[in-house]
C-alpha cells in the first residue's frame, strides 16, 4: 500500500510551497521509486509535521556525547562505532514506560513497513533542454546520443545516471542509452535513423562479413576484397557486396562458393568475374581425368627381362 510522507518545506524537497506545491524533481523521483506520496506540511502549521525532529535531536546529542574526544581514521571505523552506539541506545529501557525503542519498533512499526523495491534507487542528474541538431544526435558530456530523427529541431531534456542516459521530449522518454565515456563518440540506435540512412548503415563491412561467414571462406575473401583501401561504410563496396548476395540467392550458396573459389584461383576478386564464372558454369566444369599408365607398352625395342636371362 502506498504511504504518505509529510516533509517540511525545505528547498531540497519543495521548490515552491502552497496549496499545489512544486516538488523537487529528484525528490519526487525518489518518492515514486519507493512508492510514496509526498504531501508537504502546510506553511505555519507545525502540527502537520512528524514528531521525529525531537528524536533526531536526542540521538544527535547522545552520539556527540559518546564520541566526545574520540578520533576516527576511516569512514568504516565511524560506521562501526555508530552501529554499536545505536544498538546500545535502542536497547536502553524507557524511564516512564515499559520496554525500549527496539521493542516498540518490533511491536508497532515493523508490521507497517513495506518491502524495498527489487532495484536500488539510482540518483539522476537533469541537464537543461537542448535542441536536436540535423544529425539527430544530442551531445552529453562529450558523447553524442541518438534520438528519433522526427525530433530534429525539437528540444529534449537529458536525464543522466551513473549507467544510463535518457532523453525526454515533452515528458515522454524517447531514447535510452548506456552511458559512454568515449569522447567525441556516438551511440546510435537503428530505429532512430531515417529510412535512407538505415539502408546506408547496412552497407558496411561487419554486416557483410557475418553473411559471408555463413557461405564459406572464399565468399569471405571476395567480401574483404571489395573493401580493400575503402572505409567500412563505403557505398561502392557495399553495392558490390549487395550484388554478391544477389548472385548467391540466384545460384545458391554452394555454387556461389565454388565460383568465388575459382575467382580466388585466377586472382580476379571482382563481382564481374564471379558473375561470369556462374553464367558460363565454369564452377561446374571438372578437370579431364589423366590416364594412369600401369606398364610400358609392348614394342620391339623393349626386350624385357627374358632377353637378358640367357646372358649376352
């Protein structure tokens, strides 16, 4: 069940107080993560607030008194000492009522608590809204992240956590990326590209290599040959590999691999050579069998062993 939190009107929680308070965005996100409703106390209505402030004062005074004159050398040492002191304080009996803080918690408060979410809350940093440029990539801390190309010219907000970067347009999250520390790099999702850009992005060496490896080693050699001296996103090389894929669909992968092997043998790693080999069926031509001679043919000049058996 959703719980209600009634904080004071501190700026860390409430930006503007009133009948319709304006909450701090980070504070509101944390409350939503823990399934809480935030209802700030009314202005000049001290009874709206919780009685916890007096308890905080008592605890802080107790800790200050116990740690007076003591020196700590690490944060872990302080935390361990605090745990020991709080255990002692919670187990200390009340003066005017039975029990202690620990027993009161177990009897009345533990059953009212709700379980923590499965995922831990991750604080986020909100960056000012920025305009989406023509390449539909928004620069965040030196790295560019893509948004849908239809948002070119619109403004998007950026929400950054330790591991993710979220881009939000008019309150709707339009893109989520894993945060990258690569300076001057780009993170692009294919669905964000314009259809023409998607087709161009597919004409790259890694995509053709994945296909060629399913065909054979000769096909891999042909694909690599198209990109020699060219970048991975070369349009001419991509078009050549697209034609190789078409030939493989028309003639089948087996014949296509044999044709590529023939092209490698004659050292002509071009689409034209592979097409010609397939059209002329040179990949199916078998080498003529060479007859193997088992013995020398009979001839009058070949005298044989019997001639020498009787001696000269």
